[in-house]
C-alpha cells in the first residue's frame, strides 16, 4: 500500500553523501585565535551540479555553502545557521544554510536575461556585480520554541568573503578573517573556507601573559600574525582533496602552538519531503489548487534546494481553508 503523501516524511531521492572531515576546528593556544577549515569535497560537486547555473553563479553558491558550514560548526546547540542575500543584480537572491550537525543546502534565484547580458560584457564578474546592491542577513535558528537571532547589513565589498567580514565587523562588532573559494577542478566542483575569529581571553588554553598590562598589545600582535599567515593559503591548497586538513593547518600555523580539534562531517541536507509540501499546498484555496494542475489532474512542486519535482494527484489534496 502506498504511503499517503501527508505521512511521507522520507528523504527524497537525492545523493546520500557525507564528507566525514568536512569541518576541522582548531585554535592557537595562548592566543586570541580560533578557526575552522572547511572542505566540502565531493559534496560540493553533487549539490552544485543539481542546478542549471552558469559557472559564475555556481562558484558564488559554493562559497556560500562553505561559509554557512563554517558558521554553523560554531553553534553550541541544535539549530541552523542561514545566509540570505537579496540584491538588485542578476542573482536576486542567494540562500544557504547548515544545521549544527552539518546538513547543507542552498538555492540561487536569477534573472536569466540580466545574467546573460552581464556575462556577455563581463565573463568574470565579481560577486558584487552578480548580486548588485541590497542586504545580507545571517540568521541563527534554535528551533520552533526559541527566538531566532538575525543580523542584517547592506551588501558591502566585491566578494562574499568581504561581505561576510563586513557583517561581523558592523553587526556583531566581532573581528573575523574569512577566505572563501569555489572552483571547477579536474575532480569536479570543490569549495572551501578558512575562517579565523578573534576571541576574548587567552584562546584555547590559559596564558598568564595575556592577563598582564601588555595583554591588549599582545592580543593585537598575535591576531595580526595569525591573519598574515592565513593570507599565504592558496586556493589550490584549500581545495586539494589529497592534502589532509591537519597537514594544511600545520603548514600555516605550526609556529603558533596550533591545536587541531576533532573534525566534523558535512552532508547533503535538503529537508524537503512530500509531507512538508502537502502541508504547504493545503494552505491554498481550492480554486488556486485547481489552477496549479498540469493536465487537469496533477500538481507539480519543485523544491528549490534540491531541484527535485514532486507530483501530487489533485484528488489527494484538499484545502484546509475549505
């Protein structure tokens, strides 16, 4: 017997991929620096190629996935971290989110005509030229019973790294250094991130030197040193599947008392299901449901995140408004 749609909460037919070492947290002992190294691996290619986007939009989306993976990995509770950018450019909306346990998803809304026009005149546009002017929002969602925390800033900077850095400097008054990358390699699309945070106190381990009168100056110099070392990271190194994360971090910070923590997994994380979509459909009046029908008897809904079509017989969908 076929399961009724309103009870069907099974995962849709999408890649069941998990990247075990997708997130590698670390800190510099005795220094006000902690960070995360993100490598999405084969997951990036599986997710990004489900959408029919030009390479320039795909690269932007891949960077967004790496960014939310880095931010969500810092959550101390069950929930999700989401990025939403709305602008007046050819890519009018970009959404990406990641749960505390590493489930990723994204979608990009674009104006095909405006995008074709931009790419015809400029084959290598900046992220800002793709997005235009608008706002960037980061949202922490702790679930239905908790209040969401959201910060919103105007889009500032030429690339997504600069936009995110601007967000933390203005909305959170929090110093961050962010590198994001996504490109098509011989193995397929790969994306990654290196994020450093300046934290209060002595970093991962106690250090009496930081509590001395010269502690502030020490903080400034060690933070500057860490960011200078981070700038030596190349895109090729960041996205190299054959370069283990601990080895890469050792290259960068081995003289700064580096401590690498337990890595965490990333996975394909679309949370759509037939039951969720039926719940949405039932909120429409009967007349609207009739107009949604294809061939008079089927309603087709497409999940923007996983780009999967769901088919519902019209006779099985009754409006709750009735």
